[in-house]
C-alpha cells in the first residue's frame, strides 16, 4: 500500500509556532494578559487587574533546606518565612500548616 508524501514544515515555521514567551511577575498589582490563541484566529487581548494583597499576612513554610536566596526573596517581598532543613511526617505537616 502506497503512502502519500507530505510536506515537512521548515525550521522557520516550527520556531515561530513555539517561540512565544511571556513575562511573569510576582507583583500583586501587576496586570495579567491572556496568552495568544493557539487556534490561529484573531488575537483577543484580555487584561485583568490583579487585586493587591498584604504579603505580610501570608506565611510561607519551606521544607527540605530551600536555598538562602529563595528565602531572602520571599522575605524581601514581605512574606513571613519559616524554613526547615528536612521534610515533616504527614501528621506534623498537617498540624504545622493549620
């Protein structure tokens, strides 16, 4: 049984379809833009204003010796950070995050 020959997309075509990049922000006052449609239709831009929140009211528990830079970034943004060098058994973890 013979098969039909198909055109293979060029490298340029492939790179255009996967080269979308998006800026991510951890700012509570940033706006969110929906990614472009992958269906090839008209691109509809939707902007949603994010509601600010008080980072000092949010507690973060880091387990398994998270690196100091990560801890410092969270603290600098105002989060209450607690870290442990090891993981916790399920019962102690449930108690800790209550």
